């Protein structure tokens, strides 16, 4: 059997895969089993921060593989401690818990918020306000946190303790808080799976003020928006606020599975020995790769990401067949007049791999994509949308 047959025979059919077997790549270029090349405008859904086979990332990972691939969290390791230091020093957070994915990072944040509510507000203060149209993961707790009915219907009853407010509507959040005993508000600064919908900066600022007034926590899910994706190190930085907890994953590892939950001063030490854990959390290889990513996310690169994002928006906003363009940095959503699935398929035929988010085309290219590659990909998207 070929790869597609093997997959359909032995792998649970949870993914609607594109009809492409990818075999290799370099930077923002990918190659399939037939030797056809593609410009990668998805980077593994915002994972491959510096593209495929990035040499700095490779060297860090290979060096660690040759040293120590894993040890339990009963012992200290240098890559884990170093990565935590880098994250805290770059953000101002006080401590980090490492896991393996964004959903796990969010699970950790949810547990911490409930413990905080119990200890600081009362036993009944366990509810977490999330936003309608949000997405926080696929575990039972994180789909309950997700404010989209489509993710709920097959897995009822949902984990209790989540209430949903309208995005960009601070009065609705206030109403929810007045009617429920809440420990935290949890948001994405850009609702990625919800259609690349950014929150208003003023709304985020108002949430920070509101949660402070009620002694609640503000949790920001930066699984997709973090690690330079939006032109800032983390998306919340566009609003000039400091959350109490930030979660991230995806681009942090550059291609290896890692999640991180970062705690601010208000919740430092909230998870004590034995209250949480992860066998592979803080794995030395994953942390070594992540450290090599984080060290390079500097102001110069963020400026480049911002410029590239502006180039995409400027080129597509007035293009034929494009209704609207949303997003920040290199996290872009495109509403076309034609069906998004058709755009994705036609772009793929023409050698450009794009993604979808609801009814939009979603772009998440490597941060290191060249202007030549970006221009070629954008021209293809414009051509397809205008057909």
C-alpha cells in the first residue's frame, strides 16, 4: 500500500487531509512525493516558526539528542531551566509550567484559576468566562472552554464551570460576572479557529481593568498568536496590558511538541508540588529546540513580521474577489467571494499551501519566509480569488 492507503487503513479518520504526501522541505518550501514544490503559507498551523530544517534549530536539537533525550521531572535539566529563564526574562512572568501542547497548557491554566478562585474568592468561585467564537483545545475541559457549539455537540455533557460572553462587548462580560461566581476570564487576542478575528485593543484593556476590580485572573491563550506570530512576542503586548497567566505552544517548539503556562506575580506558586505534572513536560530535546527559537525572536524580526503582514494586507485588501482581510503580523484571514475550500484547493494546485478558518482562507507562513516567496504566494492567492 502507498502512504495514503496506509493512513486510511490504520489511522483514525479524525483529519480531512489534503491529497498530498509531503516528504521534505527547506525554509518556506515543501516538496511532495512526486517532487512538486509548494510555498508553505501554513507552517504546520503556526508551528514551524523558522520553516523546515532550520539549521540553528536543528543543531540545538541534535546536540541535545546526543547528550540526554529525556529524564523525569524528578531531576533538573539545563534546557528546561534555561527555557523558563528566557521566557520569564522576555515577558516579566515569574514562573513557567511545561507540557506538550496548547490544550495541555490551557488545562494547566484552568486548574490554576480554579485553585486561585477557591483560595482567594471562595469555594464556589470556579467559573471561567470565555468568549463566544473562541477555541481553546480538544480535551474535555478545553472544548468546554471553547465558545463554539460545533465543538460541543458530540461530547455532552460538557465539563461544567465555563460561561460565554460576546467578544468585544465589555458590558456582556460584566453581566456574566454579575450573574456567576467567576475566578477568571480567558481569551485569545485573535480568535484563530474562529476565523482570524482580532479582539479590540480597548476591549482587552477593559478586561484587564474589570478582572482587577473583581480580584479575578486574566488568562490569555497565546497558543497560536504567541512566539512572534503577530509582530509582537505575544499578542497581548499590542494592548499594553499584563495578564496573570499566558499559555502558549505551537511555534514555541519550532516543530517539536511543547506547551508552556506562564504565571505572573498574582499566581506565582499557585501550583505546588503534587498539584500538577506531565511526564514529557520540559523534555530536554523540546526545550533545547524552543530555546533556539526564543533567542531569535528579537525586535528586528518582529519589525520584519509586521512589515510582511502589512504587505499581505495591502496586496489583498483591494484585490478582485477579496471581501475583507483580518489579522495581525503573519496571522492573516482572507474572506473571498468564492468558497474558501475552492480557494485552498486551487492554490494547492498552483503550488501554494494555505489553510482555512471557518469561511476564510488563513495564512500562517514561517516568520522567516522571504519577500520573493511571499510575493509569489500572494500573487497566486490574488489570481485564484479573481478567477
